[in-house]
């Protein structure tokens, strides 16, 4: 078990560094949009938040979701452990079900007020790039772990299936948040089976209707099936504004602000930049039953 978990950590680390490196180079040589703020400030704070979350999760749940899967498998818990399907089939089923669970979880974080408060840290980023795919409040990481672990136990997902899913999810999160330019014909083809950067960027639009669309991380099919798919932002990818109406100040990039953001009840003061946003686009906006005004 320890050997397996050690291998899992190594695989995740190598894939993380590799995909981060490729996406970072793509953003330099083929950027989709010009950045709004200073990249050094955003990246240093976004990755410091990742570091804090990683250390905390290792302290709270050192074995992670893979350890949960190992524990459930050893006791025969979960549907797939009862059905005894061929390994390949059970792995594919587990991957698809876990991806659907992440889609539903994402919608929950938008629909339930207390969950939305932690999720705003992810959406408050004024730019969308590979670091945004890793920028989540610590509370959201913990809640997500509990939800994911519950699904793993009920489903009986194998440790191997969970490793594959975790590696792919982490990789696609960095990919579909990246600021890379993919030719339109290729993007159109890719988004039949994979959430692309242009598809997910719509979800980070400051416009409410666009924010509440394109919830998928890996597979785009759930958005197609449940009619939450939106092809393109109304203002176009170059003209759209990213973030939230109530958080337009550069201070949203600071680690201290990110950590306390779920507890903030007043909007950050509007800046000159926010005044440039189309007044029709930044209308009174309701998220999860909470109304925010600029």
C-alpha cells in the first residue's frame, strides 16, 4: 500500500510539473488574451495558496482520496466492489461517475450560498490562466475532499481509478484555465470530448449568465446534457471581462485577501478599471440567492 501511494504521489508530481510547464510556455508564446494585472503578483499569491492547501491536506488526510479508495476496497465497500466487473470497465465507469460528481459539486458551489462564499476566491481572479486552475480557498478544498471521498466509498472506485482521475482532473484544470490560443477549428473538435480553455473561460466571465454556465472540468458532456453549455461569451474572448462585479480591485490577488474573502460582506471599492466595464454587463447580479451590488 505504501509503495502504491508513494508511486501515486510521484506520478501526480511529475504530471503536475510537466503540464504546468507546457501550459506556461503556451501562455508565453501563444496567449489568448492580454493580462489585466501583473502576472508576478498573481502567480506568487496563487501558488502560495496552493502550497498552504497542499500542506494542510497532507496533515489532515495524508493518504488522500487514493487512501480512501484503498480503505474501501480492503473492506469490499461500494457498488463496483460488489459487481466485480473487469478492471478496465470498472475504471472507466469510476472515472465517468467521478467526473459527473465533480460537475454536480461545481453547480452546488454556485447554488448554495455558504459554498459560493468559498468558491468566490476562484472566480475573483481578474485574469484566467494556468494558475487560476489551482486557486481555490482552503475551505473549498476540504469540502471537495469530503464530497469526493464519499463518492469514492459509495461507488467503490479502485485506487487505480482514483489515481487516474486525480491526475487527469488536475491536468485538465490547468489546461482549461490556461490562457493559450487554440485555433477555432481545433477547439471546436476538442470540445466534443474535452473542456477547452475557450469553453471554460466563459465560466469566468463577469456576466452572471455566463458565470453560471460551462461547469465541466474534464468532460463537456454534462453541460450539453443539462443545458448549461454556452459556446462563446457575448463580448468575445478578447472583449470579455473576467472576475466578479464586486471584486474589481487589484487587492483580490493578495493572499490575505483571498483567505478572508469568504467572510467579507462588503464589496471591494470600485476602481477606474471597473468603471470601464459596460454598465449593461455589470448589472445587479445574484449568485446563489445572494445579491451583490457594485
